[in-house]
C-alpha cells in the first residue's frame, strides 16, 4: 500500500530472566524391571520398538520448500522494490513536463490567500494525481501478484478501499495537520538552507509517528482485539517478564481477511506499546514456534532497536535532505525554464523535491538493508538465548519462509 501514499516528505512520516534449559526426554528404558518370563526375542522386539525415529533434516526440508515457484515470487518482489521508486520518479517528471504541477499551483493560489490553504489544496491535487498514476503498478504488486501465488484473500474492491484509506490518511496527516505547511514555510523563508530545518523536523515527527501508529493508523485498516487464548497470553507475558519487559497488552489482528502470510510484531512505545500476533500466525504455528517469534520481537525492544532506528533516521536525515536539496537545485537549473518553475519555494516544485528525495533514499537502500539485516540477526540470537529452543526456532523460520 506504500506506493499509494504519495507523500512529499517521506522522512517526516517514517517510521520500530533466566532462559529455560532444554530437558532431555525420559529414556524408553528408565524402568529396568523386566518380567522374569520375558524371552530374549521379546527383549529384542522391545528394543526395536523403543528405538528413536530418525531426526528430521531441516536443511533438506528447507531445500524442498525452496521451489521454483517460491524463487520466482521472490525475484518479482526484489524487482518491484527497485522498479517502484523509479516509477515514482517518472510520475513526478510527468507532472512537471506536462505542466500539471504548474496548473495545480495556479488552482491552489486561486482558491486561497493563506499558505496553509494553498499548500493543502496543492497537496490534495498532487496526491490524487500520483495515486492515479501509481495505481497500475500498485495493483499488480499488492493485488495481482499476491493472488497469483495464493497469498491474498482480498477482493479487488477491498484492496481499492484500503488504498483509498491510505490516500485519505496521508492527506489528513500531512496536509490537514499542518506538517507540510510548516515545512513549506521553512522553504519559503530559508530557500538556501531549508534542508536543515526539514532534517531537524524529521526526528520529532518520526517519534510521534511511532507513538501514534498503533493507536491511530493501524486500526484504520484492521481490527485489533485482545488475544483470545488466555493460556498463550500468559506464556507470552511470562516470556516478556523473563526478558525484563514490563507487562504489555497482547493483541491479535484479523489479517486473515487480507492475506495468508504470517507475522507478529511489537510496536509503539510507552502507553502505546503493544504485542501483536496476526491471526494467521495463531492458526498455522505451534505454541513453541509462536513463543520463539515473540522472543525475536521482544529482542527488538530489549536491544533498543526502535530508538536506534529513530536515531539513525534523525542523523541520516541531514545527509539525505542536503543531497536532495542539491539535486533539486540542479534539476531546476536544467529544466526550470521548460517547467515554468525556478524556485524550490514554488509550490509547483513539490514533485521535484519528492523525486529528489526518492532518488537519495534509493541510493541509501543498501545501507538501510544492512542495518535491517543487523538488527534482525541480533533479535534472532536474542530469541534463541531467551527461549533455548533451537528446534522451535528452525520450525518457525521454515514456516515463515514457506508462508511468506
């Protein structure tokens, strides 16, 4: 759904005790009392019956699950991660070269004298235009491809309604709430150094978004209810207590209405922090597998990954906005006459700023992926140390890989 949320300021709406030892199984021969009348043959038969079955080979199971169909789906997801931002850049260029952006600016100026009204009107027109331009690719990525591989349960209408919800939420959160108007005020007052003010505003907005997401954004798309399985809830809270995490609310979410994939997460912080299990995970995973997955999510909390990510966003925003500002300056110098836009403070320059930031974040993707890989690996290790259940871990990994 992310491609259907066309936001000018992506960085401003970014958004994340002792372990129980393994116990040996009781021996089949713990009881050494054997009937005096038992013959040697019967003893041999007993031994044959009691012999343990061969242990499953997880690597063989993993290779068996790595089918040609799975590989094809994964390749498509990777290509779409690359194509999506480029598609967004091309959409922005189309708005500039066709003169639509300048037309939107003229409409905004005609409808309002105040900056807030002008910015809101322009952003609404711009967001709707990008929504329509992005709709074909978003439809393929989020609906058609998922149905092709039997991973989605949504009808086309349900998917479209969710997409429109995302568009409306973006307009409200960025336009109606005067985030964009404040940002444009900085651009107008400091056309050479505005990037510093946008970078400074990134961290507090990201913190606010992390705090409010579980309370405001998530319920728009799904229904969250307290975890119905009281026994499982108790085990999860006990695991959290061993991890030093204070008791939090545990929820389940009705993701089965949309997808067959599996997931669980911990999000928010302070009063908004919650543990969430997808109902598909509850349906398809065993209890020990769920506890391992929750141990992984708790690792993000204990290891302060949310705060580290926010700090990285805050620091990276300065470099990202500086590079984006330089790129905008170069693009306006090259094409400003053709676009009829010569200053970044011109509302019609909004798509240029958006596409410049998109290119910068695309270039930073390898570093962002490396950071994501690091924190996920750390959480995997933490979950293994917390649960001491390697068998459940390997089964959970296989089910996540096969199910997703």
